[in-house]
């Protein structure tokens, strides 16, 4: 998967490495700001109230 | 000399290798994403709480109505626990719904107001959303819990700690643990999850009002 991605990236190895880093950052940001906030309510590790 | 069938075996091995590599890469990726999600829960959620706390504090500074008229989602009072640091300050929000607890420690709407006879009950997150109640297990007898409301500064002192089942609502009673008795004193009760990172039980800290200092207008 990653080898295939690397082959798909254009340019010299340095350009490819920079493009890959940007891609990683974009994927990370999408997860952090869009996906994780949607998933978070499903995680009930921190239930703090007492109720019936 | 060619071994019969060797070509087929080698093709099979190539396909096997490619599949295993893909499975391995996907597993490692999933692991990294999970780690990032844990980091988000522990630290990322706190950013939201910090921004909401700033709003609640401003609301407290400009509040004109009496504390008892507060509506769900609004700021009730400022909570200070000197034992947990001189800078330990959280604006308490009215309500204990998921959305309200994301903003800070929440006040059970049916429980007493700060300083009033009965039980002033607060819940707060222990590990996520800035984790305001992360260290309340360190509170010991006679430690101070200070609640700064608009009209007065209420100083409670810690009396005891307990670990209870999540449905043990007796701790919310006007006299904590004694639902049949009507109160003659002002209590405070803090609840959070226990053990840390688990929803199995609840950690409860009890206190009683020590002094009331009316605030100058």
C-alpha cells in the first residue's frame, strides 16, 4: 500500500517525501478536527454522573 | 533441472507475501490512528473546554441575576480547590448533560444552590475535556473547596471520600447517603469516574459548609 503510494507520487525523492509529509498532516488534521469529534461521544470511558 | 510445480509455488508465495504486507500495513496504520484518537481524547478535547471556560468566566464577571435563576448551560459559580493548586479554577456550568460537562464541572439542576441548605452536587470529567476532577482523589479531610458565587464566597471543607456504583443516587440526596432525612446543613458533593479511564464506578468526595463570606456589591 505504502510502496504503491510512493510510486504514485511525482518528482524526485525529496519532493515525494515532502508531499508525503503534507498528505500525512492533512489526513491527521481531518481525523483530529472532523472524524474524532464525531466518534468521541461513543466512547464512554469518562462517565462521571450518578444516575438511575 | 526444473522442479515441476515450482513456478506455481513461487507465484503463490508472491501473492501471499503481498497480502501479508498489506495486512501488516493496514494494522500498523490502524494502530497509529488509534493512538492519535487516544491523544485526542486526553488532550484534544481539553481545547474545547478551555474555550468554553473563557466564555463562562466572562458570564460570571458580568452576571446581574441571582445565582438561583441560572439556566442550563449558564455559569453557576467559580470553583476553587487550593489543594490542587493556586491556579485551580473552574467555572461551574448548570446541568450535567454530556454537552454541559464538556464545558466544565456541572451542577445537578435538582440539587441545592451553592451555600444553600441541602446538597450542592457537581460532576466533572476525570480524563477528558480538561479533566477538572482528575485529582479530586487527593482531597483529604478538612481540605477546602471554595465556591465563589455572585452573592457570596462559600468555603466548604472535605469530610470524606467514597467509591460507589454508578446508580447509587443516594449520594445526591439533600443529606448525602440519607435520602429520608431532611437537611439542616449545607453539603457539597463532587462525583467523577473511577477508576481513572473507566466507567465502572464513581468516586465521590463529600464536604460540608464551613464559612460564608458575603461579597460586596
